C-alpha cells in the first residue's frame, strides 16, 4: 500500500512539473493623443524566442487567429479595427504569422 501511494504521489508531482503555464508573449500599451477627445492606442507584443502569433486575418481552417478585445466602458468608444505592423512571415501553408 505504501508503494502504491508513493507511486501516485510521484506521478502527481511529475504532472505538476510539466503543467506550468508559459507566458511567451509580453504586451506593452501606449496611447498617443490625437486631439482633446481622441487617442490612438498602440499594443506591442514581445515574443520569447521560438514563439509567434498568428494574424487577426488568418483564414478559416487555419490556426487560431489573434483576437484583441476591449472591455466595454460607457465613457469610451472604440473606432475602427486594429491594424497590424511588423515582420510578416508566410509559411508553407500560407498562414499569416507576425514575428
């Protein structure tokens, strides 16, 4: 019985070691004042080596596209859609990948 409990405890410990959440993307936010009531928001993703994010316009059937959501606020109005800039890479499947 002790051996069985030891094996279960070791298996649970091993599982916990491999189940840590990775945070490969760090986001930075900046606001640029356009006029008294308008601001332009810039979101910048810094990626760990070996990681990438997919374009917001990735076609259906492909990988999961990046989504940007803003929390609703009655004092603010979001105008326009988010645009993407940076190094665009197309892989063999023609999915859009931002590096």
